[in-house]
């Protein structure tokens, strides 16, 4: 760290502690380590992935450092402050409305030529700002040398080298942040970014703005310098808000006309061109590289294979099949059986003996053993497989492969009217539908967003996995990987079919351009894996301990009592059977017209895991082995597969429907999506059973 930075760190006590909370905004490009730094500072468990699109809305955390309370805003990763995408608008509006005391601009030190473009725009805000050069450990490992003093001098802003992944330089960054925020001095703009003609026009526009203007929520929040540059660029969002006097507008247009634009270049392109020229010149002077730019790196060599136009899709398919094999094959099945033994035999036996010794009533033992432990335990038994699935997917994300997957899928997605950028939320759908739907905010075009939201529910979420696993264990033991792979593949094909149905007649429009930075491959860290997988498993356990417990108790009550509220031994006389028998005929053509199957699907609207817990309660005790035996007796191979198809395609849980409505902002579209899913699920499962049954007669 330089002497000037050290001097700023000497006295953090002068900040007014206890009476004011310091608000710091983290701003940077996608995949620059911004959310990693956020987690390091706040101890949060926000998802960190080595691919763009992870942060789609601002997140907030807090900490106390050196006696100072600090609120940290993790803003969506952006490449510029131009309002083209949802995340750019969220970040830009937040910088205006939240008016942070300090901006920490995180830049990837391994690709400064690209990272500093946003920095030049942030400097024009003239707000207190510090630049954190992240991943400096990687730079040192490559043998490159960065002249930080040169960057400090040229950019007129404090710079701290850090490695957020390893926690290096984080304390120094906070020390400097507290001291610098106290000064309340806005950052100066970088030295000589634009040529004399452009700089002269920007100065004249600033002078016009200094005479006064009306604008929504902009006075005293944004610098005249930033407003002047944006007016020069013809920023549409700003021009809608700012109200200039007629003479001011005429003068500004007159000034802009004196620049003399090169052929085929508008004002925004001119500004961008001059920014990049400045950045490349600065980096050439301040970075001493061990290898020439054309040096072939390990990432380049791996990408020659991974992104090869012939090998890319087969490699992706092999990776997915391997993940399914480990999750549902011998390893996952063995761990699931052992976990079930601990929950139902060991823990369940202990509870039963305890209740018996206490002289508990029969109905209470039935509720706790046959209801809660049997129902919830059936779902919890799949904990090891869920953990394996998320761990393997997290390794792919953190390594940087998922960014390549989006690149690989761009060509295929364009055939159905989407760009590779839509692959990010679609892939998230395999984890959970709710964050995947929220993740569509990274899409620039509204029609692309709607189309992707319609497709996401068919990406089989992890909550459906226990249902598949239960049926596969019962009827597909010899072909487990083939059965589960075909279900996931069918979901993808139906999503593609959905895109083709809606893109032409309903959601017409030009496909958005796709630009995505491919990060260097990195070794996933244990900390990030634990944070990511831990968050997913926490959701799984919390849902099992809340929603599923409540649902299981309700199911137990409804199947234990009749309409006269008398406890019964024959479940077919229960309240639940009455409801189930009323709706069961709807599924007779699908091959599962039994009332217990119908009720299980109904409970799945609360949470898809409820299908398993409901079946465990309705089909009796004996653990998964007992339930599997009953399923094997009640279902044929074809009807079981048809049931899995229905679970795959029908309406997602209530939480997902709520997220869908929130993002679509339309009752009409939400009802359309809901109706489409139900009709499609019934039709597909009916065809599977009817066609499958017809074919089976010939074999």
C-alpha cells in the first residue's frame, strides 16, 4: 500500500461513531468479485458464481468495523451506466436515490482494459469513491506488475489492491473507506479522457446546466459533469426526466453540432471510443506484463475444447449425465438409504419407544410417527442427493464453466427467439423456480423476459427431485440414469416447444444482442461452495420443517377423520378420500386415477416435496421401501412415468406463482401461464400413458 493510502488510514476514530451509519455501495462489472467482497464484509450467504447475472437486484448487509456501523449495498453487476438493461437501471437509480456516502468500485485487475470503462463513468458522478483492484493475487501469479501509483495519479482516486476471494486487503479497504467518506469530497474526474473538442462541448453544457433546470430527483444528487456527459450522449432516460429551458436546449444542440462526428458514429459511440482509447493508453503505461497479449493461457487451451463447435454440446450433455449418475446412481441411492435408516428407524424408533413409555394416546402416536416423521422424513431422506446435486452444479458455476454454457447455448436459443443470456435464469430454474424467475431481470427486452418466465417452470427444480427419486426407486431400478435424464430432457424440450408456441404469434420482436464476458477458469473455493450449497440446503430443511410439517399434519388429519370428524381406520372413508375421489377421474386417462395420487398432486401446489410426504402418509408406513412397494403395486411402469411427466410440467408451487405474477406484472399473463401449464401437463401425461400402453401390447 502507498504512503498516501497509509496516511489516510492513521485516524479512523475521527468518524462520528454511533451517531451515523456509513452507507457504502459496491459497484462493478459482472463477475468482478463484487458479491464475494460483499459476503466477506457482511458474512452474508448471497450466491456467488463465476458467471454473469448472479446479482439481479440490490442486496443490503451491515457490519461494524473499528467502532463504525457500515451498511453495504451490493448493486447488480453492470458494464456501464447507460440504461439498457434492468440491472443497469437498478444500479443507476440506486446511486441517485440511495445517495451512498461512498462508492467502492471493484475492478478485475486481470482485465483492467475492460473493467475501467465503468470506472470512467463512475468518476463523472463526482461522488466519494475508492477503487478496489480485485484478484491482484492472480495478477502476481501471472508475473504481471501493476503501477498502482500511476493509476492513482491518472484517475485521481484512492486505489487499494485486494483479493476478495482470500480476504487479502479487505481491512485496509475498510480503513480507507471510513477515512475517505469522512472527507465528503467528491472524486475528481480522470485526467484528459476526451479530446479538446469534446471536452470543450461538455464544459459548455455544464455551464448551461449551472443556470438552473428542472428534473425529477436529480437536483443536489448528481454532478453537473455527469449530467453534461449524459446529455451529450443523448441518454434517453435522463432526457425524459430533465426539463431544460428552450434556449438551453437550443444552445446544447448547437454546441454538440460543433464536434464534427466521424462517419457512422453517433455521440454515444464517440464518447465510448474516446474512453477506451484513454483506458488502453493508461494500462499500457501502468502495467508491465510478463507475457504478450497474444500469449495463449491455460483458459484459452481449455476453451479450444470446451467451446469447440462440434464438441461443446456433447461435453455439456456428458457433464449433466455424470451429475445425474452420481446423484441418482449407486452413490446417491446408498447415502439416501442410510439417511432414511437414521431418520425413520433410529430416530423414529426412539420417538415411538418414548411415546409408548409415556403412555401417549394412539392418535398422538399416529400423528407423530405415521404423520410427521413418516411424511417429512420421506422428504428429508433425499437430503444427501440434494446436497450432491447442488455441490456438483456449484463446482461448475464457480469454475467458470457456466458462462461457457451460456455461450454454447446462444446459437440454440436464438433458433427459438432468445439469446444465450436467457440461459442464466433457465439454468437457475434447475435449482429453484423462484430465484430463476427473478433472474429474468437481466434480460433487456420485455418480450424476452416474458418468454423466459413461461419456459422456466419446465426446468425441473430440485423440489421435484424427491418425487422422481421415489418413483425411480420403485419401478426403474435397472434404468435409473436413463429415466431421470429423460425426464430432465423432456422438460427442456417442452420449454423449447413453449418458446416456439409463444414467440411467433404472441411475443414477436427482434432477439436481443448477446455479449457475455468469459471469465478465466478458477478453482472453486471451499468457502464459496459451503455458502452456496449451505444456502440451498438451508432452504430445503426450512421448508421441510415448516411448510411440509404443516402440510403433513393437515394431510394426516384429513385422512384420519371422516366428514363427521370421527377417527377412522379405513382411509377410503376419510375427508381426504372424498376430495380425492371427486378429482381422481380427471386423471384416469393419464393412468393414475387413484384418489391418493390425485390428492398428492393437489398438495404439490403448496410445495412439490409435499407430493412425497403426502404419499408417505397415504400409502402407509414402512419407510421409502414400504412406500416404493405400494407404488410398485399401484402403478405400472408406464403410469409411473406419466405421473412423473405430470409433476414435471404442471403448475409450480405457490411461491413460484407469486414470483411469476410479480415479474409479469399482469393477472392475464399469470392466468395464461397457469392454464397453459395445467393443460400441457395433463395432455402430455395422457399421451405418455395412452401411447405407451398401446405400444406395450406389441411387446
